[in-house]
C-alpha cells in the first residue's frame, strides 16, 4: 500500500486530530455525532485495532510496508514492543524536524529533508526516515532559501510544546537531540498495545 495522498480532512474526521498529518482540526459536530454512534453500536475488536494502527500510519506518513518493518524491528529489540515502536517512529528525522517546529506538518518536514535543506552533525542528510540518535546536532543549511523556509515556522515555536529530549536555538536554527524520547512525550495519542496485537499474526 502506497503513502496516502488523498484528502486529509476525511482522515481526521474518521480518526481524530492528527497534527503530524495536517493542522486542521475535526469539526465539533462531526465528533459529537461519531461519539453518540459509538455508544449505540459496539465496535468490533478488529476495527478498534485497525483504527489505532491507521492513526499511527497516517500521523507519521508511513506506508503499510514501512510500518510493518518497524513493528518487526521493535519485536527484536529489548523492552516493550509498543514503546520501542513509538520511539523508533519519533526518532525519524522528518518527525523530529516537525516536533522542533521547523515545519508545520510531517509531510512538509519530509519535503524539507528530501530537498537537502537539513544537516546532521555537519553532514547533509536527505533521507526522511534517517534514525536520529542521542547527541545528534541538527542544522538548517546557511542558504537564503533554506533559512526562509523554516523562519516563519520557528516564529510560532513558543506556541508549541517541545519534547523533553529536544532543544533548539532558533537564532542559528540549530537543534540537539538530547536523548531517546519517553512515552509521555510521544506526539500522537494512540494505544500501542492494540497496534502490536493487530500485527501479531504478521510480524
């Protein structure tokens, strides 16, 4: 399954607010209608797990194959599979650029990386899925175009809640990854245990 490129409003109306996908917020009336219908009709367990998985996939902008690969990697790692999965996704370069406030959404951050505007430890990186590690130093290239692309977004940074594992100097557009992110600072509200259950027969 390829990466979703359709209307984003349709996704957030079905799954709820996904700031990584779009800045739009579901309409209140739609949410209330969904909540009342959910009370009347009990969801099937498969549907519940599927929706949790879809939240994760759409939020981080992954294909089904990519998400399945992350689940398999998480299963082989030490610790809780669900929490390791969320940590792997949060440490992707495109997500970190978004969480730093350098881009309005993860798709916008992915484009910023793809076009070569980002460096890590003074090396140009154009792979959005690049896995950042502790002590990585992230910079925006010192070109007029690169700086102009992020300055407008960084001006709105005081309104954002920066994760504990990231620090940023907005004046020189430099950020540092201090450590792995913890569960409390994950950018999306999701039940990772249901996602692990969903993939239990595939991973």
